[in-house]
C-alpha cells in the first residue's frame, strides 16, 4: 500500500498548498485532468506533476502560484473538523512532555478530529501502536478521513475504538501494557483509575484540559490515588514576530491560551512517595466546588448534528479524492 511521500517531485495523489495573489492559499489533491478554478483563472494539475517542492507555476491568466506540500501544522489548521482540535503548539508539547517515542504503545481519548492522532502516529513510527478511543462515531469518521488524507492511507499501527474509555480500555489493552496515555476530555479524573491499571510502571499519563478548575481537580485526583508521581502542569503561548529590515516587533496577535497540560508517571506497585512538605491548601470538595466542574460551567461546546454531518462529508470527500488519485497513479505506473 503506497503512502504519501513528504518529499520528491509532485505526483498524482499528492496534496499541494498553492499560495497565489495576495497570499491567498488553496490546498488541492493532484488528479489527472484536475483543475483549480479561481477568479484569477485556471491552474491545471498536470502542470505541477514532476516539479520539485517549492516550485512556482502560472495559471491561464499568467498569475503565479508557489507550490509546496503542506506541513503537518498547515494540514491540521485547514482540515475538516468535527470537534475542536488540539493546536499544533500543544501537540508538539504533548509529544515531548509525554515522551512519545518510536515503538511506544500509546492510548489517546478522545480522538476528536484526528489532529493529535497525526502527531502521535508520526512519533510512534511503524513499530509502535496508537489506540484512539472515541465515544462518538461521527467524530471518529472525521478523524479517520483526515488521517487517511494526510498520510495517503490509514496507518496499520492505528486502531480506533468506539466507546467510553472506562469500559473500553480494559477490554482493549492488557493491564500494564501501555507506555503512554493522553486524555483530551472534559473530566479526565473519571478515567484515572482504569488508566493506572493499563499503564506500565514508569508510564506517563498526560491530560489536556481547558480550564483552571479542570486542572485543579485532575491534579488533586492524581495525588489522591497514591499511584503517580507529583503531577506537573503548564501551558504554552506562541507569539509571532514581524521581521522586515529594521521593522522588528511582536505581531499584534498571538496564539495564547488554548489548554493546560498536566502529566504524571505511574509508580511501581506498592511504592509510596516520600511525603512532600507543602503549605496548607484546600483539598476537600463541597457541592459548590463540584458545580464549577459541570459541563456547562467549564464551557463544554457542542457541535450541531447538521454541522457535524457536513464535516464528515468534507473529510470523506478529501479522503476519497486522495484515494482515487492514488489508485489512478498506481494503475498508470503498472501499465508503464
């Protein structure tokens, strides 16, 4: 099974990012006889085939377009979404803080639109394994289509399981067989018990949460189990800079808070952490505390069924287009 190549001359089936007049971007999948129609004219896909990455081509109106294969971050920010995505800045931190390595056995929940899955699949490599658990089948359909579109085929080391993590994880993974667990969900503390059973000693659990109240409850639950190291929490903000001659200044806009990352490592069975000295703090919860962690209070955003169906169709069309172009290219190569 062929997969999308990250370098080399363009060929049918490749995704290409075209930057045209006024820096307007178009992302296309090269097809035999395909055309990009804009107000500035027509650009035939055939003119790109065989050219190296970073080439400039002209359309029928003599407008110039810079052609590049989209980077992973470009693809993630433009792909169809069924659910909110993990931004590239956070995905990069997750790969490092969770120490996702080639050959690792990794579990993620939930899969959302597949943004984080793409980074995890790259990190575990062909010898690793990624199991993605998702409660909503519609989201998994979007994720599968996005992953297939980006890689050119569904990676054999990837498995998507439909179901709730609390019940599905013990059925899917043997106890102590998982190296890393990444949780992107509203209430990750509800899953920590089964995650602790699945993790190998020294394994990492990392949770991606949106609000400070979620962060607090996750940290306290991890501590209360006595099964993990002291949790570490952080957030990442990215600010671009305008650099043009002597005009060097920060951009007016930045990608600020998107979420918190909190991680801890599984202790060996029977291990008790040395008691840590700390200032007194509130660790018990009353009804008023629990209320601020309800879905409505933490801002859980629901996508409408109509909008979700649209995202599924968009993702599947992109995957079907890439598959048809790839099959046509393989057939042409066989005839040659």
